[in-house]
């Protein structure tokens, strides 16, 4: 089991990156009332268990049930396909990339032991069609996930798959579908009842982007061989650690406070998450949704939020870091570092007469990656770019549980600092409604008209 993850925020201090871009004790003192409000806001959430994401690390019975079910079907299927989008897909992808074999889909069945996973986080027809070139419906189990039970992208994916399954299995097709949805409401719940699917419930007070520790994220994880009990243990360890109300000892609260001050007072409107581990790259993608959809909000006559960006070390040193080091100083960089990799690669002796290459020989790839991470952090610090590092002892279920939970809690805490509701997403509704209008959904005729009456593009400006 891995150790506690560590949050190092030395490189955001004014004493390190200078007063214009860094934070002083005084900056924190100035918002102490806001911080107290946020601390008590989170304790109320804990007391009430609402929103319910704070209760999920303790939902071990549900995790055991999921694990048992997953173990019972793992041998029967070659493929496990998640139909979902947004919060009903990104956590699944993040867990798979972090905790399963990086080339899982290419491993032989004997080596892999568990089903391959595919997460269809879109309705791109080319990609969707291509799925059926690599899977056989006869050995595939589909998990349709939607909290609302009616998301257009997910339901389209599902209607297509249902039709295909029916052609293969007739009415018994329903044995090859699992629905993960609201326990009572929504179209998918009703369909699941009518057609007899196995279902898993998403607690009513858990929203999409906070649902990775519910059956949304846990089922596909368990089916593909991830120990979901250990994942919850990690999340629980972080929750227990973050009950410390003295915020300076609390990694989630400090993460949020530093982002808030740097955003509001120092113009750091961009939050770049840059793991130095390819296995964590989709954690950065999951975080992008969490931070953006939760905190990007209208507030009175103004607007709040930071734009989350994902990057990957060392890859993006050759793509983005020039901008981070010398472009606008409007970013806070969050490095994710891994102290110990599961394996290593030693670079063998070669090219003794080529000093410019030979220095690498005898070192390991993890040494190189660590050196690059340290060097990038130092280079950015020297050019007064604030940055923090979250250190994972290693990438395993426990550390991923800790990390994802810390980021969820930090997001909820930020909601109190910004004084907005981090659990809703009103800004995406209008786009959805206009889409419904165009697709002919009853009740959205006005929206259809609105689209039809839309001013034609002036061809003068189309080149
Ligand atoms: O975080 C959220 O609530 C959203 O991103 C949803 O997860 C996304 O819109 C999909 O919704 P649903 O699970 O209802 O299909």
C-alpha cells in the first residue's frame, strides 16, 4: 500500500517566486473569513452527507457487491463497453489508464485475465462504427451509464447497441446490458425496469463529475481487475486526513486556497495539471471537467473560474513548456510526481565516443523523468511561474483514491470560496436545449424555431 500523498506548495510562495506572482501569509490572512466559511460549509456537507460524494469512500458494502458481481462475470466476457459521457465516462477512463496495463487491449487473454475495456465518451460515428471492428457482440457486456437517464449522446449510443444486440440475441439481449443510473428517476431507469436489465444505482445526491467512487466508476474498474476496495480505502484515508480543520495541514483545502488567491489576486486564470507519469494523463483529463464544470460560473454581474489545462511531462516539455516559461504569467502549474514506478528501464552502454549521448548510459528512465520534472519545476520557478507538486508514492489503487478524492474535496471547498454552487452546470443547458430542438424532441419546438431563425452566416466572412 502506498504512503500518504504529499502536497508541496513551496513554489507559490512570494519568498520563492516574488511578491507579484507569489503568495504571502498576509494574502491568506486577508481571506480568513472566507476560509472559515468554507471550512464550516464542508463540515455541514459531511454532517448531512449531502452532496453525497463525501459518503462514497465509506460505501464498502456497495463496493463489495460490485466486486462480487464483477468477479462473477469477468470470465464470461472478452470486452466491457461503457456507454456514457462526461462524468459518466471520464472517471472510468482515468481509472483504467492509471491502474490497468497501458496496453491492456493488446494483451493476450491469458495475460490480461479480465475483459478489455472501451469507454465511448462521444458520438463520433467513425469511432463508434470502428468499435464493432474490434469487438464481437457475442462476448461483450455493455454498461450504459447516465445519472439523468436521458443524455442524448449516451442514449443514442445505447439505442444503436440495443438494436444490434437484439439482432443477435432476440429478447434475451437484456442479459448483456447493465444500466447504471438514478435509483428512481429517468428514462433509463424506466427502460431498465421494463426490459429487465441488471442495474446499479447512482445515489441521488451524487452528481456526474463527483461520481467516480460510485458504481459509475467502480463497476468497470472492478470488471477489469482494479481492486475497488483499495480505491475506496485511499479515498477514505484522504477524507479522514482532510477532516483536519486547520487548513494549513489540509491538502485539499490548501490546494483550493492557493488556486483561489492566485486566480483572484494574481491573475492566474489557468490551472495546468501536468503529470510526470503517462498513467496519470487521464486523471488530468478527469480533473479538467471537475474544475471547469464545477467552478466556471456566473456570479452576479461577474464571472468566476479558472481554465483547467492538461499537459504531460516529459512529452509537453517539447510542446507547451516554452509558453509556460515565457508566455503570459497567467498559470498555476500542478505537477503530479510519482516517487517509485512499478518497473524501470536501464539505458545500456552505447556510443562511447559520443559524449552528447553517452552521458545517458547507465541511468534509468525513471531517473531521467524525475530529473526532467525537477528541472522543469526549477526553470519555471526561476522565471517566477508559480507551481505546486502533488507527490504520489506510487501509482496504485490507494494513491489514486487519495488523489481523486483530494481534488473533489478541493473543488467543493472552492465553491465556498467563490461563493457559487459547484454542483450544478446551468451553462450547458442552453446548448442541450437547442440540440433537442434540432433533433425534434417534443417540448423544444421554440428552440427549433430559434435555430431556424438564426441569422445565416454572411458569406463575406466565410473564407
Ligand atoms: O458532471 C456532470 O453532471 C455532467 O458532466 C454529466 O456527468 C454529463 O452531462 C452526463 O450526464 P448523465 O450522467 O446524466 O448522462
